[in-house]
């Protein structure tokens, strides 16, 4: 089953054609990594899926709903981790999670919060401290926890591992793989070739608003890092 379908998508920003006819699908219960250099159009793709930017050509469908027509219904089904997540520095991790989940109309128990913060690897002793004391990676862990706690069938993650140390990245990758096994559909945007190959069922290579390559994992084997890296580097030199 297809959870996300992008077909011949064109998006303009400030008069520039940022996405130039990209097409790809993400299957239910799979991880798709959209890889590309700075300014390629990765975040733009996610913002369009969330209905924050309007296409001027093509179509975007999530869970069989047209993004341009049913965005209010759709947003309840999508958790989004933005490139620079905004959490309140004068609140602690629990308070931030409770506040943002409340905005999404959700109630959670302390146990649920702790279980998810365990999963993302935020140390227990930090959780009650104001977040202005947090390192970048610690803040990122809380933002990831928030996306997971939304319990939506679809997750859009914009550079989720940015700021995380190598151990935290491995933990995050295992967590995302596990979410996919549980049936969640994950579209993540990243610069990290190695991390993408570790967890993605499919990788799309975006270059200047065009999808210039695609790699599939076959039979439980990981996509080969050197292949993707070579394609990424080759395109970057063009
Ligand atoms: N707020 C904006 N207004 C107008 N144009 C923008 C805006 N944000 C980005 N752009 C343009 O859209 C293009 C794609 O940007 P986008 O943020 O989607 O890239 P990206 O692949 O996410 O890059 P990065 O890896 O740096 O996050 C860039 O050329 C950029 O100049
Ligand atoms: Mg971006």
C-alpha cells in the first residue's frame, strides 16, 4: 500500500522553481530517505506535504487524501519534526511535551513520556531541568520524542540526526526502523548517506529540485553506502 504519493510536483518559492517535477512514492510501513545537498529542495518537499506551500503543478497525496484539499484532516495523521524545532527554554522536557501534545489534543501519562524519552536516550536526570540548559542534541531528542508521542501513522523528519552524537544516531536509527516495523510510514530528509543507508528501504537523491537517482534495499539488505555516496558526489560535481 502506498502512504505518500508525489507525482510530477512543481513548487515555486519567491519566483524560483524550487521543485521541478519530482515524483516518488513511500509505501506504508517503510522508511524513505530523501538525500540531497544544501538548497536541493528537501525541506520544501516536506513543507508541501504539510500544506504550508502550494504546488503549482502535479499532485501530493497522503493516506489517499489530497494535500491541497484535505489538509486539516491530514495534519492530524502526520507528525513533523522541523529542521529547527522550537521548544520552550523556560520549560523542562516533560512540560514541553505535555504542552505541545495538549495543543495536538492529546493527553499522555508520565509513564508514556518516560518510556519515549528512554527510547530517544534522554538521560532521566535531565528531564526535569529547564531546556535552556540543554545541549543541541538533547533538544533534538525531545523534539524526536514529541514526533513519536503524536502516534501518527505518518512521520516527516527533517534532518532528525543533526546534532546527535554517533551513539545517539545509532539509537535513533534503530528506533526509526522499529517504528517502520510497527507499520509507521517515515519520510526523512537528511545529508547523512551512511545513516540513510542503514535504515532506508528506499533512497531518493534530490539535486536542484529534481530527483536524479533512486536506490532500493533488496531482501532485507541495506542499500550500499559507496554506491549512494558516489552518486551524491558525482551529482554534486555537475
Ligand atoms: N523561505 C524561503 N523563501 C524563498 N525561498 C526559499 C525559502 N527557503 C528556501 N528557499 C529556497 O528554496 C530552495 C530549496 O530550499 P530547501 O530549504 O528546500 O533546501 P534543503 O534541501 O532543505 O536544504 P538544506 O539541506 O540546506 O536544509 C533553495 O534554493 C532556497 O533558496
Ligand atoms: Mg532543509
